[in-house]
C-alpha cells in the first residue's frame, strides 16, 4: 500500500491496493492496521500535546482515557465542546476509498476468473480430443497385439512340428551313427583272415568286455544274414563276391576268445578283491580307490561294496559282540535295571556312531559311489549288531504267567522296551547325520520294534493289572500286621467292630495314577499316529478307571460292613420295658460301635471323594488333550469314567443312608432312656418354670454334635448338604413321633418349646433351609400346649398349613377331654 503522510492530505491521495497484497500470508488485521496507522499517530500526538498544556490545574479524566480542563468541562457540560476524535472523517473517507478499490479489485479478479474458465474449457476440449485419439490408438494397438499373438501361435505350432521332425531326424541320425559304427567294426573284422590284432580298443579293453561282446554278436548276426542271402547265386553257378565270409570267420574266432575271457572274469574280480583287502589292511587308500574303481565295472561294484562292509571288524569279531552284551546287559547272573541299560545303550550307540563316522571318511576317499556303501554299512549295523543286542535285551514275558512284581514283572519288560526304543531312535538320528545314503534309517529302526509294538497295548494293560493285584496284597499284609497285636478281643462287646480290615488309601490311588502316567508316557513314545495314540491312551486310562472304581467301591463296602455289623449288634440289645444295668451297658457298647463305624465310613467317603477327584484332575490335565474329539474317543472316555465311578457312588449313597439310620437309632435310644413323663407333665404345674432343656434333649444334642463333627469335616459341597438335609428330616420325624408318646400341661409345653429351640439352634448349623423351616413350625406347634383352650383357634390364622399337625398335638394336652377341645375345634378342622 502506498505510504501516506498526514490525515489532512490523506483524503486527497488515491488509495492503491494491489492484488498481490492478498496472496501468501494474508491477514485482515494487518490490512486494516496498515490503513489506519498513518492517521492514528497524529491523533495521539495531538492528545499528548493537549495533556502537556493543561496538566496543571483542575483536570478531569474522561471515560475514554483523555483529560479535560475545567473550561473544557464547562463546554462539555454545555454541549459546545469540539469532537473528541477529529480523524473520523479522514478514516471514513479512507474506508470509502478502500471499499471502492476493493470493488475494483473484485471486478478485476472476476474478469481474470472468467478468462481462466474459458481457457480451462478450451484446454478441456483439447484434452478430450487427445483422449479420444489415444483410445483409438490403443484399440489399434490391441488389434496389432492380437494379430501378433495369432502369428506367434502359428509360429509356435510350426516350431513344434519342426521340433518333432528334428527329434525324429536326431533319432535317425543316432541310428545311422550306430550303423556307421557297426559297419566300421564290421570292416575291421572283414580284413585279412585271422587278423585280430588291428581291432579297435573296444575289443581289447577288459573293462568293456560286456559292450564288446554285445557288438560282436550283432555283427556276427548281420554278417551271417548277408551270407545267407548271397547263397542262391552261388548255388546257381554264378560268380559270387567274396562277401563277408572273412568277417564271419573273424567274429567267430573273437567270440570264442570272448567266452574264454568271460569265464576268467570272476577270477579277475577275486584277484582284485584280494588286492583290495591287502591294501585295506595297510591303509593304502590310493590302492583301495584304484581297485574299487576297477571293481565298479563288475556288477556296478556291488560285490566290492558288500565285501568291504562284511569284512569290518564290528561284524566279524566275536569279542565285539560280547563286549556289546556286557556293556548293556552287565553281569548275566543279575537282572540289569532300565537305568543301567540306558547308560549302556548310550555308550554303545555312541561307539557305533563314532565307528561309522570313521568308516565314512574311508568310504568317501575310496569308493566312487560312497552313498551306496554307507547305505549298506548302516543297514548292516542295524540289522546285525543292533538286532542281536535287542533280541537278548527284549524277551517277551508271558502274560498268563508273568514273573513276580518283586522280580520286575511285566513292567520291567515295558521299561526296557521304552529305553531301547528311545535310545535306538537317537542312534538312527545320529547315523542320519553322519550319512546313510538313500537308506530309510528311521523306517528300518521302526521295523526292528514292529513285533513288540503290535502287542504293546496288551502288555501295558497286563502290567497295570499285575501291579494292582500286587498292591492289594501288600495293603492286606500291612493291615494284618496292624490288627495282629490287638486281635479281636472284645468284638462280641462291640469294642472293635469299627476297625476296617483294609481302609481306602489316597496314597494308594495316587500310586495307581502314577503307574498310569508312566504308561501314558510310553503310549506317546510308541504311537506315531494320533488315532493310534488316542486308542492306546483310552485303553490304558480305562484300566485306571476300573482299578480306582473297584478299589474305592470295595473300601466303601467294607466300611458299610462295619455299619451293618454295628446295627446287628445294636439290635441284640434293644432296650425293653425292663432295663437292667447289664443290658444298658451292652447297649451303650453297641452305640459306641455304631458311632465308631459312622466316623469310619465318613472317613472312607472323604477318601473316596479325594480319590475320584485325583482321577478327574488327572484326566483333565493329561488324558483329555491326547484324545480326539473327531472320532468320539474323548466323549466315550468321559462316559466310561462316569460309568466306572457310578458303582462307588452307589456304595457311598447306601452307606450314608446307613449312617443316618445309625445316628437315628442312637437318638431313639437316648430319647427312650432319658426322656421322663414328668419332663412335659410336671405335677407342680404353675410353679417356677425350669428354663433349661430336658436331659434327653441335652444328651441328644451332645451326641449329635460329637458324631456329626466327622461329617462336617469330611463331607463337602452338595454331598454334605444332601446328607445333612436328609438327617435333619429324619430327626424331625423322629422327634415328632417321640413326643406323641407324652401328655403335656402348660409348663410341659414351655419345656417342650425350650427343647425345640435347642434342637432348632443345632440343626441351623446344617445350612438346610427346609429343615430350619420345619423346626420353626415345631416351635409354633408347641404353643398349643401353652395357650388357653379358647385361644387355640387364633394360633392357626396365619399358618393354616400346620392345622393337620396341630390337631395331633392338641390331642396330647392333658385337658383335651376335660375341656372338650374336640367339639370346640371341630369347625376349625372341617374348614
């Protein structure tokens, strides 16, 4: 923008705005600042001068920040003061000029935009024309490419035909070349009679005897055929050419000599092998290599390679074989352990690998085809040296009559088999690393164990069964040792009824699982295919299921036998109407036996639950991942597990029911012996009430607290809740039936209510809501003995469900007949 001087002259100067001012970093603030900055400084200077001239005296500060004198104030008050901002007119004129110039600039820009639009339209038309021409050119180019592709295809077909002709011509050329060679050889034989000294080297080279014999036979057949065609002319008396008679004679002589050479070829081969052996003993590799190359002409050198391998010391030295057996098997008088065998096999196989590695170095330096020799060598190592050792190491035991577990049993054979298989696989990998040509060393190793792997599942299951039976015999022997010092003294009195001859041992079940884990490890080792692995794992795990199921079920049944024996002992001393001290003592002894049997069975249930949990956890952590959901083996195994454990669950259910019967029998005995008629019908009714529970209630609660302590600690989860709920229901029924034998007055009703409260507080520890509700209703029913006859009907207004039980209880009131309660409440019962 053009520079301006003073405000007085600004309005007279034209305002010049350039379009370029609006380009780049344009800012409206900067534009307006440049427009007014030339005017504002003069106004500020005038204001400053005015302030300096009137600063002394009465000056006022205006709201806009300027000052005024008193005279100015007077003028201001009178409305005669000068304008506060005298540059406004100049600014307005400046803004008008700016607007005018901006409008002009807009017109200029609009004009330029219009021109640009026209230019763009023109260029767009040109571009469209160019694109149209390019499309036409591309179409033409595609047509040219299509013609070129067709031409190339035609040329390719022609080239293929030419190639076929060339191939046919090459075959004909090869045939002609062979014919020329045969004619050349035939001409050599058709020279002077008996002259075989000038023949080609082919017919004198011992290494090409077979090739020379073949060519000689062809030449002989051709010459004899030619002579036979020429015979008619000779018989007819015409003069025949000499023909090929010389060639036939020479070929016959050469073939006769060839027969002699071939008859002596084996002798030559033997001489070369003898020379090869002599050089081998002296470690003359160059001579060995020379002989091997010559021998390779005889049957591709197979005899030389086999002869070299067969003469290795590790195959012919008896001491080597004896050393192998001693290193792996140890002293024959004692049975070697699997760990000892594993160490021996590691040492032996390392020695074999080192020996093969040394032989490989010699073979690479001597034989023209070292890979073939390495194949023969490694195969001989596995089939002779390793197989002879495995035959002695792996003797299959009899499944029907195996050796005792103390001597290793079937398990010893399985462990030896696993060790031998694993170590031999390592040997195969090491030999593959050394080099064995095209030999499938892994497949050959598998074939060494095929006979053992086919019958492996049967031996594994037989081993698990043998271990299980041996463990049971061990547990029985230990149980007999424990029971021998105590004997059976006092059994008739019930002193030792609860002592189980063979209790469930979680440690034993853990040992069953450990055997199974070891067997599963062998299944994984021997089973290469997933389907085979799943089948073997399932068969082995099924053995564990049957063992644990049988062991746990038998243990629970033995614990049930003690409950049954205690019950029969208890029935012999049932308390009758006449009670003697001797009968009471025997009944208490029977009760003690029942309590001991109860605790023993609860412990058995706990151990059975722990055993089943161990098997379930083992299945989830180890077995489940080895089974295949696709073929149904996983689902089938889960079903087998549920079926196997169902027998144990059934024995546990029956035993727990017997436990409830045992507890309730003792509760009935305590109630019968300890409960007195005066407890609920005191003759001094109306006297001071006894707030204590009855002696029978105290004894029963104390007995239940003592005997159920085992149930609280041994049972868990749903089993505990179901058992306590069932026991609570039986206790409720037993108490109700017991109270039906007594008559109640009001003070007896209060005593009964106190007993019910005591029973209710105890059963609350059962965590059984249904049982708690029943004892709460019993507390309400006890009120029928306390209230007056006229208030009985009001007791059942809120709880009509207990009317039936209330009717039975009301009949036990001592004033039932005297107060004529039957007629009074008849309307209530009918409703």
